[in-house]
């Protein structure tokens, strides 16, 4: 992979050739030890010294001399091997399989076809079924998909089926969660060192927890349902080192759009994207999830972040299942290293019709917009709404275009109404949104993000221009094939809502 480097750029690429000198503006910090061994929950000390490439513990990958990356270690352990290298085809034991209402009926149908009508799944407690895509619609086929999933889950005694029966009021469904990738984390299904597969391309979101997480098709899912195994090719790893203090007007969405803009939508094809550096260490779990969520938009097989105290605190508050984190060795082999000085970055957007069509937000100030959408697995988490509310409060103005708010899960919806926004005098997000003239926060789902049935809330049914916190802006992605979608952070989306054109959030945050 070639990349030109200019002195003023916050980005530097190091080619993977062995023995080549580092061309970057800064050298790596020396790897430090981490006092983690086995990681039985709350049974040992977890004093985190550094998350940068600690020495390998033989308990995680056997006594070998060749260093391995995080992804290689996780897959080696899951394949019961002491060593794997990129390109190896290996049978992997799966820790968690997730499916939803769009792909679940097909996956279970393949399972029944191949294993028999009376076959039982390999482990009814390792399968998570989350209706979330086409839920709040009168489309009978979409509704039938949920009914089919319910029938399969009852028959197979699936423990983690987050059902919804009352489509008129999502709050009447205590089991319903919302968007699968956020719900997986909130319900404790994401754990360091594990293998998590899902019938959705954005399953890579869970890599934020230091696990191998990737999307698979219905055929593979049908096989996993019956065996608990999958045949995978070990991907090579690209490393992205982000250092520097995060400016107050930037969010993780800006970081990943910056990266995809650098390497293109094919730049990480069937590769792992591993993120590290002081900036990554400072990110919250929800921001890390945003970062990993979009690696698939660069063609990545999976994204992964070294787990640390932030990770452990989040996970331990949501599950008692023991887990074993792993870290890349100091002598692990990476196919490319990319470095960013985050302090020099500016708010960016991805213009239609590709996630790598990057531009500075301030360069698009003449783009008139028709609407703003804040939601989805990428931009519908609690902190995303907190950020939007913070900007609205700071501006003290009303939106100039319809602004749709779709919390990712029931929990996020409750947070929007219950949690006070810091610095807003005790006001909640919901109160600030109402004062700003936004639409009332609605039922959690991801229907509009991928252009669901015609009656889906906030779907693009006309050829409009939309600034969105979602992850894809392909033609027709949010509905109308002539719609234009500008991908942006919650800050940039909120700022744009106030002006009616694509707007740099610094206009209101400084």
C-alpha cells in the first residue's frame, strides 16, 4: 500500500517491509508489561500499566517464539493451536453467535435443512437473537420475520431472545432491547478474548472489547448453529496508532472517517484493523464501539482495541462470565502501520456516495440540507445524544431542518429522558431536544439506517439531502435511491441541524 506523506499531515504510513526504517514522525513507546493472567472475574489485580503490545503470556497462545497479534492470539486459542499466521485456514470454536430478524429466519432455515427438522442447536445459551431492523412497521412480511424467530427460539429454548410483541408501544416490551450491536454490549455478551460472530456486517463493533468479532452470512450461521464452529482464514493485521489529545470538538466518528478517507473503502480488505495509542486509551467504550463499527466500511474483516481498565469496568458491570484478554506481542508482525496526531485533526464528513469520500466539514458549508438523522449502532448511543444535546444547549438556537432522533436501545431511550446533560443546569437530552425543536425521540431500531419498509420512521422517501450519524451513504441506503447522505459525528449533525447546511461544530462549541 503506497501513501504519500506531507509534513503538515497528521497522518503517516509505515510500509510493512521487514527491516525498513520507521518513516513516521514519532517512534513507538516501548512495550510494557501488563499484570493480567487468565483474568478470572474480580479474582486478580488488574493494574494496567500500558496497553501497547505487552509481552505474550504463554497461557494464551502456547510456548512459541514468533510474536502474534491480538487477532492471531484470539483465533489460535479458539482453534486450540499454539500458533497461527495470516493465511492459515482454521476451524474456530465460537463463543457467541448473534442473529436478528432480517437474517435469523434464513439462518435457522439453513440449519434445519442441513441438520434435520429435529436437530438441536449446539448451545442454546451461546446464541443471541435480537429483533431490531424492521420492527415498527405495518409490513406483514417484516412482522412475520419476528414471528418466525420467536417460533425457532421457543423450539430451541434459546435463552437470549430479546422478544417484542407489542409494536404499538416499545416500552410495553421489557425484553425488547433495540439495535443489536449496542444491545450485545449492554447485555454483557461482549467479552475480551472471545470470538463473536453475527449475521450483520457491523458485528465488528464488538472488537472494541478486545475480541474477534465479524459478520457472517446465513449459510455460515446455519453451520455455526449446528456445530459451534466456523472455518476462518486468519487475517493479517494493520495497526493504527492514534496519539495526541483529542480536541473538544472531535469524536470517534471523525477519527474513523479520517482513517477510511486515507485508506479507502478497499484499503483493509480481509484485514484486521487494530487501534492503539494514547488517544484510543482516552476513549470511552461507546466511542471505541463507534471506531470499530465502521472498519467494515474499509473492507476490514474485524477491528480490535486492546482491553484496559475502561474495558474491564464496562464488562464486569454487565456479566459475571470469566474472560481472558490478550494483547499483541512486541515482535508481532503488522502488514502496515498508520500514525495520526489527533490534535491536528478537524471535523470531517463523508460525502455521497461512499464512506471514503472524505471532506472537512468546513469545506462543505455551502451544501444545503433537508434533514438530520441522529441514531443507529454508530451514532445512536447515550453519549452520541449527550453530545448533540451539549451542542444544542451551547448554541441556544432552534433547528432549521427536521431533526430525527432514534435511540439505539431502550436503555439509551431512558437515558435520553433521565440523565442530566453536564453543564446544562440539570436539563436532560429530551428537554434540550424539545427546546431546540427536534422531533421527539422515537422507538429504538435501525430501520431508517438501511432504508426499511416505506412506513419506517425517518426513512428517506424523497430525494433529499441528509446529514446522518449512520455508517453508510450508498445510493438508496436510507431509502430513496437519489437521496444524498453526508456521514458525520453527532456534533457535526447537530450543528448542521441548526444552520440548514453542513456545518463545522466549532461554530457552536468554541
